[in-house]
C-alpha cells in the first residue's frame, strides 16, 4: 500500500532548496501557463516547491486553489516519481479557465512527469 501523505519533508522549504533547482534544471515540462522544473536530489523521496505569482493571479482565492491542486496532484503521484525536487510555476494568466480546466491541466502536467520517470 502506497503512502499518499504530504509531510513537511516532501516540501522544498528553504531558499537554498529552490536555488539548487533553478541553477541546474534536469527536466522541464510545461502545459499551458504552468511549468515544472525538476532536478534529482540525494533523498529517498521527491519534494515539491510552489511559485505562484500574484502578477498572474490577482485574487488570493485563485492562487490558493492552484496551490491546492498542485499539492494534491503531486501527493497522488509521488510514489511514481524518483528522487526529484520539483518546482511548480505559473507563468501566465489562467483567469479565463474554469476550475475543471485548471485541474485537468495540472493533472496532465504531473501525469507527464510521472510517465517520463516511470519506475
């Protein structure tokens, strides 16, 4: 049985964690206005970091929804991923999309990452 928890050790927490991924990106995957930057880590599990910019999503409710969707999709697929540090970034405006369209895009993004690194 797989563990679907999302504990603090599954998160990128410090500036150093983020900067190591930004400095050397191993995998870059994008779908619509969203981007995943990935780099292998020395841990036994993947970790997720979020960069959700207010510039593109003015409303806090929309930013929080996007964060929730990204965390949920990562949590459900983390057992399929190798030891990666993953940063989820919004690069454009997704205000015109409905919640189901946003959810589908985020799910596609993490699904393609899982397929690319199938264990």
